[in-house]
């Protein structure tokens, strides 16, 4: 079957999303990232081949390195050392009939990603393909016609196509993280891309900002700020628009947006007790969600918005509970440990990640919502807190003091591949992962 690419005129960024996957090579699930002991698939990503126009190593080499770093970040792949490749990107084959499969199998690469680049003035045409070197099959191919400044977006897009073909999910490449950083002397909210790059300061309260929470459409961040000398609740749009949501007497904190709605739960204490309320996006109280004796904080919603997990000390110690919004039934979830807090509901609704005090230190666990079994993910590495799920549920970001001051780390959903995510100076904490939607 003949395989080809169709050209498209670039606008700002025009993805020629022409899928060249023959029926014989239909999507298949090579990887099941829900399994705790996942074998990483070895993959090779050689430098891209210049096809037309003057070569630009910023594209042919650095873009290939970027693609390799993206798929490596997932924790699903083992990217083979480029020094071992038996391949010259100036002359080597990058399409099916030209691929020297034995050479790639010789370095134990089971998958191969090749790239061809055409340079047309300020326009770049990227031809990217994925191959199975074991079966010697072409899997998928995409062509992207973009301005040079938008090559990174095309690489991110194709990384999602690779992950989607192999897992059935597009991954986390179009997501962001918000977090608290003290790098400028005050605790402010910063945002970054999924891999810890493109870091930008989001709030400038010159006071104290806490508890960032993304809206479902990834356009708003709710947070608590002390800029008015009280823990008030604000929301801020990525375009800079800012609104005061709640400034009632006492605390206004731990916001959590309802999936798919411009409304959120938050902890307010204007009545004397810390209770969780449901608020509109303009700050109007819809109703009171908890009313039991004790402190109720840290709400987190199930993906369908029908249940809310939260922390309460109604039984004496902080434990995690689930409220069924329709029936109003509340059920305790954690029974092991005397201090369980900061729950985060997984995107698929099957798990609750949380922090638990363990021998004087906090560690990250997850609870299987169905079986009520708990699994420990961090151990003997300082204090580990504030877990937050990636959009596809394959990764968790969290804060840890394993290197001294608190930093942001990431790991797989089963606790493997723990590594530091953000490298800026100062203390970082309270990460919050957005849904997909990065533009």
C-alpha cells in the first residue's frame, strides 16, 4: 500500500493531521499503564533527516531530542542511547521500504520514530513516523506544516499520537501544572508545562498564595490569598482576569472545581466551624455540603461530579471520607494511620491518592475506591505530600523534602520512576495538575 503525505498551507500552526495508518496496522494496545510492574518498551529516536532547504540543527537535532524527552517522561518507554545508533540522519532511511530493521534490532530498539524535515523560508514541514521494528511494520505517520516558532507544538502533538496508538490515551502533553514557589521570597503561584518547563509566575500578591486548583477547562485557577490580610478565595483566568470569590470572616480555602461546571467546593469557616460549601463561579453559596461536628476540608471530586471526597476529624483524627451528593450519605474511607489528608481523585475514578503520616513523616498512598485497599507509593525519602494526578492517570506529581527543602517531583501511578520535576531555586509545594488544554 502506498503511503504519502498531503501538503497544507500553514496559518499560525496548521497540523496536516493526515493519518497514514493502513487498516492492517490499526491501533493496538501495546502498553497497559494500569499495571504496576510495567516493562518499558525500548524506542529509538534518531535525529531528523533534512529533506528540502538549508538544514537547521535547531529542528533536525533539538526537536528530535525534545520528542525523545517527551516520550521518556511518560515512564512507558526506554529511549535508547543515540550514540549506539547505526544510523546517519543525512543519508539513513526514514520511510518503510528504506528502514534497516536489523540495525535497529541490533541495539534492542523495539520501536522507532523517524523524522523528515523540509525547510521552506519560515515554514517547517515535519514528517514523523512510528515503526515496530520487531514486526517490521509501519504504525502511524503525521505531517505538520508549521511556523518555526511552533515546531514544539507539533512535537508535542505527535508525542500524543504515539502514546495514543500504543495505549489508547493521548497522554499528558497538552497539560500544565500550577504550584506554590517561594523563589522570589513570597509564596506565589507559578505554572509550567507538563514536564516542568516554560515556568511562569502566575500570581503577584506580594503576600501569601496557597491551594491552587484548576478549572475543568484549564482556563481558571482558584486559590487562597492573604493579600487583603485574610485568607480569601480568588479565581484568576490565564488571560489575567481576576475575581474575588469569597472573603467571608475566617478562612476561605481548599477550592475544588466540579468537573465540567463553573462551580466549586471550598472550605469556609464564617459560621465558626470549618465546613465545605458549594459555590458558583461568581462566589454565591449554592449550599452547604458538610455539617458534621469537626473540621471538614480538602474536597476533591469524582470524575462524574457525583461524589466528593474530603478530610474530616469527626472521628477524632483526620481521615478521608466520601460524600454521595445525591443521597447525602457519607462513608469513611481510611482506617489505617492516624493522620490521612490531601485526597486527590484519579481521572478514571478508581483511586484516591492521599498523604498519610507514617513514623513521623508524610508519605503518598493511594486507596482503591472499590476494594478499599491502600498502597504505599513513597517511603524513607523525607516528607511527601500533596499528590495530584496527571490527566490520563498514569502519573502523580507531589512535593517532597527528600533533598532538603520542599520540591516538586513526579512518579508513575504505582510509585516507580520518582524524579524531580522542577529545578528553579527556592521552595516549591502544592502542585495541581490541569486537564488537557494547553494551547
